[in-house]
């Protein structure tokens, strides 16, 4: 038998690999072995029909929280991911130098989802205390420890995380950004991811200290000092220039960072996010408004982004940033056989942003089947 699994007749969409059309995918040894309009079913141990469905690379979520407050999704990570077509995600700085080992232990022993992580500049990571954010107390900043963790965990740690916002940093100046960038240099020139929601100072002052490859996350928040400044009407030219220069703008929905009006205006002005992510935590996954990555993608489809643009930004684009170019987030032969099958369902779907605004979307992506490294990881039960 040539193939362990054959996925037949689905509408394949993998913009980064230039794949679009009805195709069969042959899987062997956990890898994509072949992709073509027709592959022989008698050479496969198992065949699954994907007829009438969309077939994409396994989704990649570059901003989620596996271990915020040192538990959160934790052991539920697999359940959250596999039921929504996500095979790979990135923990966006839930832990810092003092609790990264706990994240590492849990991922090594209890989670099958492929995970990488940003390491918080704060030693305590994101603890969610009402007594102040993780860097409101300056001594919690641990550049040496953060850089050391990144250097010692090259298979897991990919960059430095900074949450810049009221009550989160020790002073409202550019010092926290400069320190995060310096830490990223100490760690070998890795990317820095910066949360920008409700920033006390204008965004251009912050991005001035970032480098191409660094990530601005929560780019569609509707609070102070976003990508359209205080007027919230037109994109700041510094933002447009930064994106052109290679700074990554990530949407990271979350409970307070995704504003429909901002999205509508930004897309109208031609500003698309470079990556689509959820900022998922247990709360936003079980009580909304995020729910999961396909729901966030469906919201952006509603505002006019094309299916190709949405899928690329939730597969190959984040995979590349996470160091998985060519092996994850693509259906090219030789890549890991991470594949998601979706129904693009028609109907009237009420969807909410982070500020209570609602839309009625006419289409929504619904995960039907998730394959991870060649094994069926989830099949949606019949309705
Ligand atoms: Zn986050």
C-alpha cells in the first residue's frame, strides 16, 4: 500500500503552495506523499471523502494562551485545537523565566498539539492578578532570564513577549519596548511580539523601536492609540510604512482586542492583518466572543477578505514566523500531514466582537475533520 490515508475529492485551498481545485491527497508515514486531481484508492489503507468540503493545511494560531495564570487551556489545549482544525499554535507569553519550566513540562507530557511559545519579558508571565500587570513592578522584568530561556529551549521558545498597556508596564515611555527589543537581541535576534491595546502612548512611538519580523499584536483593537490613532478614521502612515517594511500585524481577537468598526475601516483602506489569530483562553473559548480560530476567520470573511487571504494568514504565514516554513501550514508533498477539512456553511450566524457589536455573517467555517501527522485527530459527529 502506497498510502496510509487518502483524502479524496475535496476543494483544496493552499494559497502559499499555489494549490486550488478538487484534489486527492495521499498520506504516508505522517507526511503528505502526493497531491493530484486523482490518486488510486486501491493503494490506500483508508479512504475518506472530502467531497463538497474545503481542504486546507492544518490551521496555525500564532497567538493563544495554553498556560496563562499557569493553567488555563492547559490539558484542554488538544480538545480546543482538534475540534477547530488547529494543529499548531503559539503560546503568546503566558510564562516568563520563573514559570516557563511548568509550561514546558505540560507540553512535553500532556499535549499533542504542536506548540511553540513566546517568553514573557516579565519573570512571572501573565498571571492575571488584579494587583497590577506582570511588568507594573519593574523588578519583575528579567531580560537575562528571558534570553536564557529562549537560548536553552530552541525547539519551543521563539521570541520575547511584551504586553504594553495601562497597568501592565512600569512606566509609560518607550523604555519597556527598548528593553524587550534588547532582550530579543540577547536571545540571538529573535522576534519580539508586542501587545498594544489601549496604549498610553501613540503606536508610532512604540513601533519606531521594533524591527522587521517583530509582531504588533491586537492590531484591530478599538481602544486608545491603535493603528488609526485617536481619531480612529484613517490608518496612520507610520503603520502602513511599518507593515511594508516587514513588521507583522497580528489580529489576536481575544476578549478585548477585536473591534468590527476598526476592521471594516482598516480593510476598506487596504490594511489586512499579516496573521489571523485568536488570543484564545479557556474563557474566550467557552463563553465567547472568540470561540475558536475558524470563527475569527469567518468574521474576517464577512468583512470582505477573500478565502485565499484568510487561509494563508492562518496557515503558511504564521507557520513561517514560527520556524515551520515548508513543514507545517502547507500541503506540499514532504510536509507534515496536518490537514483540516471544513464546511463553508451558509446561513445567518450572529457573531460578536470584543466590544459588544454584532454582525449576521452569511457564511461560516466549521471544522469537520482534523488530521495531524497523518492520523485522524478529530471527526465531527453527524448532526
Ligand atoms: Zn494574548
